[in-house]
C-alpha cells in the first residue's frame, strides 16, 4: 500500500468515528444553520390537557416556565412571564374569528446509529433525525404565540421512518403582546 494512502485512510476513519460519536450534536448544529423546506400541516383540531397542546397528531408539551390558566369564564390562556396569550373556551380551544393558526413541520439532518442495540425487541434504528414543529397563533389585535418543538425520529431498515419517538423538547415559546400605534 503506498505511503500516501495511509494518511487519507486514517483521516477517513477518524472522521467516521467522530460522526458516529457526535452525529447527534452535529445534526442539531446543522439544523440551526441550514433552512430546510417546511411543510405546512392543516390544524383541524386543537386541544389542551396534561400540560401539552395536541394539534392533530402532534403532542407539544408546554415549557415549565409557562403556566396554563383558566379564567372565571372558563377560558384557557398561557402565561409566560408577564405576558398572556388567550387560547379560548374549554379544553379544546377553537381559534376565534380572525385568528391565524399554523403548524409547520421540517425534518433535520439524519445521523447513523450502527452501534445502537435494543435487547427487548432486537430491532434497533439504523438512523435517527430530528423533526421540528412550529406552532404560530396570531390574534386579530396582533398578540401572538410562537413555539418551536424538537422530536427525535428513528428509521428502521424494515419499516422506514417511525413516528415521533421521544417527548418534545421545547426549544422556545414566545408570547408577544400586540403593539399599539398612536
């Protein structure tokens, strides 16, 4: 083997080992740097229970720093700091006339998991990736709620990509008050 080939092989092996060891972290960093195409999902049903939004099939847990409140008229709202976002009446708040609600999904960079073992079933994912859900809800007066959640999704050789596997990691939840112009 020519001596010039040895450094290339060693470098390639080193990069492979680094990717296998730090692929998840690199994936998160790459997801922040690149803008992948987001798919808009229709929001047919919204509900709230056990500290989470349920927007159709997505379960989006609320940040521990935010509080869900019910007022005297049985209307739900989210409070974070000194800002409040009104959701609506009951446990299944329906967007009021003029509200704009959107849910978008985007998939992150995938990373291999060749050394992952599952002793219970014998089936382990060969790849993983993150899925990002963004929920935006804007009231007619301009008050808005913007939340971004990250899930981990697994890929199996026989089945392909699975559903969302782990509890949501809330990346941010922002409530912005309406600004008044005079």
